C-alpha cells in the first residue's frame, strides 16, 4: 500500500497492521474488547441494515456488528491495506453477508447500492481536514436518505486541559492530524455537509465519542 499521507498514522502497514488487534488490546490495557462491544451496541443496528465500514481494518468490528443482523442485513468493509484484507477475510469468512472491498475512502466512489449505515472507527482523525471532507462526501453519496453516519473517534477536547499522564501518550502516539481533529466542531461540520439529528455518547472519560448523524 502506497502511503499518501506520510504524517498520518491510520495508513497502517507491516507488523502494526498484522498485529493490529493485539496491539490495541495491549495499548488499552485489555479494555478494548469491552469498549468496542459497548460502542457497537450503541449503533442501533436494525436486523436488515446494510452497513458500510470505512477503513474496516481486521474485521473485528464487522464480526461484532453482524450479530445484530438477520440474513437480509449485510456489511461491506472498505480498506486499502492488504494485511487488513487478509485478516478481514479470515475473520469474516464464515459470514456470507459480510464482504470486503479494496477501496480508497478518500477519493470519490459510488457503490452499487445505498447503505443504511456508514460506520467509521478511528480513521477520520488521521487525515488532513480537506480529505476528511471528501470522505464525508463519499458517505453522504452512498447512504440512503435518512441513513445514519456513525463516527467512533476522539471527542472534541482541549489538549492543554488533558492530564499530563494522558497528554504525553496522546502526543507521542497520535499523528499531527489528530490534534486539529479534536479542536473542530464536528456537529457543525457535518451539518454543513447535509447531516442533522445528532446523537452522541461518550467513552474513556469523554475522550472518545460515538457521534451519529442522519443524512437529510
Ligand atoms: C486505525 S485503523 C482502524 C481500523 C478499524 N476501523 C478499527 O476500528 O479497528 C485505520 C484503518 O483505516 C485504513 N485506511 C487508512 N487509509 C485509508 C484509505 N485512504 N482508504 C481506506 N482505508 C484506509 C487502514 O488500512 C486501517 O485499516
């Protein structure tokens, strides 16, 4: 995979990509599994939902989301990493309604059908802002009217006010794009891109937010 944004840390390759889930488990001190299950439980997935998962990674999230679906529902994972694709296909191979497509999410694309939900988990913060807007345009184009855009990512917060024992790891681990992501008003941005009816819930001491917005 060619790296387009050298300063981004979401274009994951090599060892980090191959061991992504294990690294998340260790970095979260074992809390990640419970956290992601709880976040996915809040997506209000309906049994027949068609879901796109942008930057789907290893399929860990798709495997959890598919529990809420019946045979009419489906999940399409989009990613550009071959290491992630291998893991996604292996993890989801027994689920006929879960599929993968090698697809850049930051250039315009139109899928064969419209989707009821678009899920993006810890991907949006890792791009320059103008690229995030292109991703949001892609989501808007591929959602049904009234479809939901579900963003699981960092909440808005002030780095200066973050306690030092969290600020130091955040500044060390995260890419520079994350620092402006947390300062932006995401409801306003999404409102300007055609979304409304926001619902939000918070995790990890409010440093993480699930923001759900409805396509108007
Ligand atoms: C931080 S990981 C998050 C993975 C997954 N969403 C999760 O929550 O476990 C970021 C993912 O975005 C993918 N990605 C990065 N840039 C992308 C792009 N331009 N188009 C599609 N996927 C991309 C990476 O390959 C990686 O799987």
